[in-house]
């Protein structure tokens, strides 16, 4: 990562965490992926049932491998033949892992989803939600976060999944109603009613899309 971006992030994270705290969410800052992994594991007691959405950032810091090899009941939906049944495990899990498509400087989380299993679990169900968020996803405000989610995250994921959407061909959102669209559900998390439920680990690195 560019040295100037690293320095900017080292200042900006404090603003984001203050924003999260004002919204009844907990924020943490990790200087690198190894530090992010340590913080994440400190938030997940051994023996916990842990599930996740499709967050690439969770994989990128090595958290999935750590859970699989540790003393955790990790529900690996990729290993389940019945994907719906695997997804339903999230709603009564101890911990749900995710990233977000964008986060504002004042701590608002923005996510879009195709099947809604990820955004629904973020909104309600699991006892604790732990987000792994690269500082590359920080945006000025909700409008900027929505634009990032639709014009950066969605096209990249559509291409990754081999979907036939306009954005997968143009690289930008065309507000489509394609059968393959992954922009079916939008979730803006501006406050957590339950203290100690949502935890956001900001990582001074480029993670996810």
C-alpha cells in the first residue's frame, strides 16, 4: 500500500471508531492482517458456533483457516450440499463473520446482497457480528458508500461469480433488473440497538472489493 495512504489511514481510523462508538457499535484498529486476526480471535470464545457470509476479507486475514483448525464449531457453508440449510445456521449462531461493502467516516455500514442471507444475519439473529473491514472501504458519507457498493463491490463480485449482469460487462452499475443481479437488498446499519453485538475491525490494508 502507498506510504501516504498508510499515514492517512493511521489518522482516519480514529474518526471512524468514534463514529462507531456513537452508534453503539465497537470499533478496533489493526495495523496489519496478523494484528486483525489476533483481535478477531479475541472476540470469539473457544467453543463458539461461528458462521459467515461471503466476505473475502475474512479469508484474507486468515480467520477462516484459524477457526477450522481451532476449537470452534465453524459452519463451513461451502462444505454443505444444502446451501439454504447452511445459511439458516447463522440466525442462532454465537458469532457471524462478515465484511462490508463500504463504511462511512462517521461509522455507518453499507451492504448490498443478492440472496439476503448476509444482510439479514447482520440485521438480526446471531448474538455477535464481527466485521473485517479494510481501510480501502472508508467513504466520506452514505452517498459515497452507496456509490462504492454499487460501482466497485457489486461489479467485482458479479465478475467473480461469473454472473451475466450489465455491471459485469461494463464495470459500473446500470441499476439493472437482471435475473442475475446481486443488488437485491440494501442494508444501511446506522445504529445497533444491542450493545456489544456489532464489532468492526478496521485494517490498515486493502481487503476485499
